[in-house]
């Protein structure tokens, strides 16, 4: 009984503290979206230029998630997480001085050469930032796979995944107020960097890697093929079979691509298109709208995880299919009302879209983790990560170019179509077996 109580304490400590640690990554990542309107107004930087930067850093982030996913299955999670957040905080601090750096390099305080140099500096810093942003999710997924039994993974991963929404929502509201109150985009980087440095200390002090690292037994019913031979060679063969040659992982990854196209269309461009609609929203209201989109997503994750474990027998992929259809329906209604709708109606419809969208955003990874087992869960999420961030090709440069030439009128209709395609891919997996552990293979 004492061991069970101690395990529950450490399980929830790891879940909650890793949630806080990962949420802080959003403060030093999604702040750029709120600085873009001010940077565009002050320096004449176009949406196309911003879109190219978003695409570039998103691809880098996807590659980083893939590489760090493989690394995370063989490293100590808390140090992996802490080093990543520390580096991101440093790059954000420097980003706040990007105009000063451009002035030092060009000897100018304005003009085409100054702006071009500043754009290059910003892009470079954002690329470096996103190299280390990939150290955020993989070690957290490693922690979940080692601390949470497969039959509880949907519910507790859904709880953990609210860190996405908490971080993005708090960052959105925080940066929205900074811009509105100070009018200075630099504080969108200085203040989050300070928060990030505090988070590094918190992560190091509170997290531990596996149950055995605190003297507890490992999870029952999670036997894998390499439990008795965990050599590098055996691990590579295991990952090849369970991840790289597993069609289920690839179908989940393609589905996640479409989930992230919708998600990033709202998160990266929301502050801009909500302020550039026919009846524009103020920076504060745009911030609250995106923040509430994330909060609704948080509730949607919790609901989806609970429903999956209690009504779908932990078959998370089936819940994902249903919710992709519902997301598309909300976006279709948003297209029909578009510019003429009141801000309140826009907020409600976007909130509903977020509620349904973030179920698949959380649960696709749960399905992948169970299929790959705790030994290769982060590697599987690495595949999904790199595929999902291919989305930035469409949401970054693609939407930036589209908005410069055609405006935002068809955005919601496009995203409704994307949701429908995502539904088709995940629906193919409707009848797959629950997980990849040996106990399932011997039945």
C-alpha cells in the first residue's frame, strides 16, 4: 500500500511538473506571432516575409522534434527538458535586441538594408530557438510512457496535453497585453525569457526520470521485446520495427499533419487575421480570442481522453476520427458567417473548433505511444512531430502569400477541407489492436 501511494505521488508530481515545464516553452516560442503586427507596422515587413520565417522555423522545429524524439528514449528527461528551455530563453533575450544588432552590422537605423539585415537576424535567432524547442515535448512523452499504464494513458496524457493550451493561452494573453499596454514588441521577448530562466530551475528541482530512479518498480504489463537485451543494436532493431516500418505510425503522422495545419493557421495568424477582418478586433480582444481557443482546446483534450478510456475502451484513434469531423463542421460554419459575424460569435465558434481539434492533437500521440511501447514512444512521436510540422509549409509561407494576394476570406473553408482529409486518414485505423506490448501479441 505504501509503495502504491508513493507511486501515485511521484506519477502526479511528474505529470504536473512536466506540464508546467513544457507550458513555459510556449512563452519563448509563440510570442513572435504577437510581435509580427508591430514589427510589420514599424519596419514595413510583409506577411510574406513573416510567412517564410514561420515556415522555416516550423520545419526546423519538426526536424528537431524528430531527432530529439530518438534521443529522448535514451537520455535523462529532466536534463533534456531543462537544457532546451535554457537555450530558448537565451535566444529570446537576444531577439529583443535584433534591431540593435542590425544597426551595429549596417551602421543604419532604417532603410531597406537595415530591414533586410534585421529580418535575417530574426530568422536566424528563431531557427536556433526552434532547434532547442524540439527538446520540449519528447522528454515529456518519455516520462508519460514510463509513469502511466497503457489503460490510463489516454486520460492522463489528455491531462498532460493541456499544457499545450495552458502555455499557448497564457502566452497569448500575456503578449497581447504587453503589446497593447507598451506598444513595444521587444518586451514580448524580454519578459518571456525571464520566465523561461525561472522554469529551468523549477524543472531541475522537481522532475525525475523513471520509477526506478526513485526506488519504485516499473509499470506492470509493459513487457517488450528488448527488456532482456537493451543493447544499442537491439534498440535500433526494435525502433525500426515498431516505428519506422510500422504503417500505423505513418498514418497517425499524416493525420497529425492536417491537425497542425488547422492549429497553426489559428495560432500563427490569428492575431493578424482577427485584426485585419472587415470588422477588426483590438489587439487585446484578438489575444483573448486566441487564448480562449486554447482554453477550449484544453477542455476538449480532457473530455476526449476521458471519453476514450471510459466509452471507447482506450481506442483513442476512434475518438480522433469523430472529432476531426466535428472540427470541420465548426470551421464550415465560421466560413458561412465570416466577416459580418459579431466578435462574440467568432469567439464561440473558434472555441468549439478548438474543443474538438485538440482531442486528436492529444490522442494521436497516445495511440502512437501505445503502438511503439514505452521503449520507443518518443521515437514514434518524433516521426509524428516532423510530419506535423511539415504543416508550416502551408500555414507559414503559403498562408502569408495567400493573405497578401487574396485576403483571409476563404481561410475557414480551407481549414474545414483540411479537417475532412484528416478524418479520412485516421478513420482507416478504426480496427487496429490496442498496443504493441508482448501481452497483446500472445493472445
